[in-house]
C-alpha cells in the first residue's frame, strides 16, 4: 500500500511541472487560443446518498446505486450551465417530517429521479 501511494505521488509530482512548461511555452509564442462554445454529455454510474433513509425501523444514511446523465453547455472558458440528473435504481424508505410537530411518516420510493 505504501509503495502504491509513493508511486502515485511521484507520478503526480512529475506531471505538474511538465504541464506548467507547456502553458508557459504557449504564452511565450504569442499564440492566443480562441474559445469556441461547446456541449458535453456524460453517462455516470455511481452511488447516491440518502440522509433520511429508514432500514428495519432505524433512521440512517443510505448509499444507493444510481445512473446519472449530465449535460453541460460551456459558453465561456471558465463558465458553463448544465443539467445533472440521477436515477436511483433501488426501492428504499425515507422518513418525511410533517409540518408543525414531531410526527413523521415513512414513504417508500422506487426509481427516484433527481435533478440538480
């Protein structure tokens, strides 16, 4: 484990100065890079965290498998706007707190779609 970590650190430290030299070379040559707006789409396989999950009567955090689809429109070199969605594949139970009291109810969810 220690040798793996040492190897990874060595690789990362050797790449960083190389990239810095390339950027400096482009600046010195006077070539200005022209930005063109573009779109990007990503399909993601991951896990979603549910804070109000209930299992066997106990409230706890749940890590559930999910698929994601992300769309971004880059209109500036440093700015983009996008839609990020997650589809949670498993059925799960969450605790919903009712207004005006400490009462709560359990809600079963299946194929939840989240938009960010």
